[in-house]
C-alpha cells in the first residue's frame, strides 16, 4: 500500500489552503504518522487535534464546516424570523 500512501501526495497541493484534522485517540492513524503527513503538507495549512477517536467529534465537524464556508466565501444562511 506504500505507493498509495497519502503522505506521498499531500506535498503536491501547492498554494492550496489545507485543514488537517486529527484525533488524539485514533486507532488507525498513529500520532507520528499524522505528524509526518502534516509536515509533508505545503503551506498554507492549519493543523488541529481533537480529543476523539478515528471518527472525529462534533467540534471537528463544526470547525470543518466553518473553515470551508470561509475558504469558499459562502454566506451563512440567516435563520431570521
């Protein structure tokens, strides 16, 4: 599987904003592997860790949505009454 390892490709995303989210208790992605991946990514990047399992928690999902809205310059729909 080594040729398919994402660490071999993340550095090719030049000048593309990246949000890297990792879980502290991930049983599939070791912390050192996540660190290697993050270090291989080009700037601009944001690295965030969450106290969670492999399936990230609600905080991570909320932050991902907010980050995407900002990057894509999306207007958040009004809940106005």
